[in-house]
């Protein structure tokens, strides 16, 4: 399988007045876990270009089961992890870079610059 569970659908709404499909659980060591991009709470908008809007839960499950080996998901990222229903941002596009993706390399560059400066000063 793809290594994750879903909730939602027109017949099993996860959030009131929202029949969207959401990732409820990522299975440890499954395909989604190993890929690392999908997160619990993400809203899945499409599978291999097929819109998931207004589908019953079982029909969405069938789409995932028949998705094949190369699967393309269009998702909407949740704003922050929380228990229960989740909040979302944007218009169906995932958010930008996570803050850590900017801070970690920046801090590494700053540490390397300080180290080089200290080494240079010792030689003088």
C-alpha cells in the first residue's frame, strides 16, 4: 500500500460541512513515511490528477488502492499539528518552505563563517 490511512468523504465527514479527504495516519516504514513529504492532517485534493471532491469514503479508498506504483498527490498542508480537525492555509497549494529549512542551513553557514574567522585570526 501507500503507507497511510485516510478519513473523510461525503458520507463520513471528518470536519463539519467538509467532505474532503484527510491523512489520518502515516504508517511507520511505509511508502509515505519513507518519502517524508506527506504529513498527518494533510488534505488530499487529488490522486494522479483525479479530484477527490465530493467522493464517498469507500470510493476515495478505491482510488488509492488502484493508483498504481507511481502516485501523484495534490495536497493542502495543515497550518499546524493538532488533535482532531485541522486548519488549512492557501487555495489548495501546499505552503512554502518550513522555517527549519531556512534556519538550519543559515545557522550552519554562520557557524562555518565564525570558525573560519577564528582560524584566520589564530594564524595572524
